[in-house]
C-alpha cells in the first residue's frame, strides 16, 4: 500500500527520517533510483539513516515492482529523485493518490515555485497530466508545512518568469 510518493533530489535525508517517517508511520521505504542503487556507499548510508524497524529497499527504477507495492498492504513511502521518474513508475503500476514534491533543485530552465522546489515547464506539464488522472500534486518539505497545490505552483512558475 503506497502511503506517499515523494520526489526529492536527496532521497533519504534528515527531513525524511525525522519528519516524514514518523508522520506517515510507514513500515517500508522504497528508493527507486538508478544512481543510488548502483552505489554501495549511498545504499549503506541510506539504510543506516533509517531505524531498523523500517524496511529499506534501494533499487534501480526499472526493477521496482510498483504494482506489487501498491497492492501488498505494507505502508510504504516511495522516493523518486526527479519528476521525470514519476510517469515511468505510474505507467508500471504505481498507484498514488498524492505526489509530494519535497526538494527539486535549481537547474537550467527551472523556476522557483516553493522554498525547496524548482520546476521546468515540461515538469509542470507532466505534473498536470498526473493531476488530470486524479493524483493530488503538492509541494512541501515537511508535513508541518502548508502544502502548495499544483494550481498555485503553476501560478508561481508563471510569475517567476
């Protein structure tokens, strides 16, 4: 059972461990990321950051069985590095009601839409397509923050140009 899908360039870090995991009360964290999965150092650091009672899986994006995760009843936080990974995961069975944008760093063509999220126009289009399929898209770094929903993200993007 997918509890939350989060896009975060930093994947597992302090905000996730200290704020999101207790808030969501998950039993499993799945990091779907090629770079993290290919690095023993990154895998070890991420696994050590999470309390031992929570299962941590770090797999290449293409090797995650998103359909099984969505159906197995285990409360799960899925972490993806970037917006571009979300449609792949969704097309491969990732059932999600909500997509949280946590940290998306500045890059070429990106504009700031929240304190920790920068988006390009193509990413906004991708997010709108997900919203059109019933996914709630919002940005917030930690659960205590007020979420910034997609219409507001789009408005902020337009004003930032």
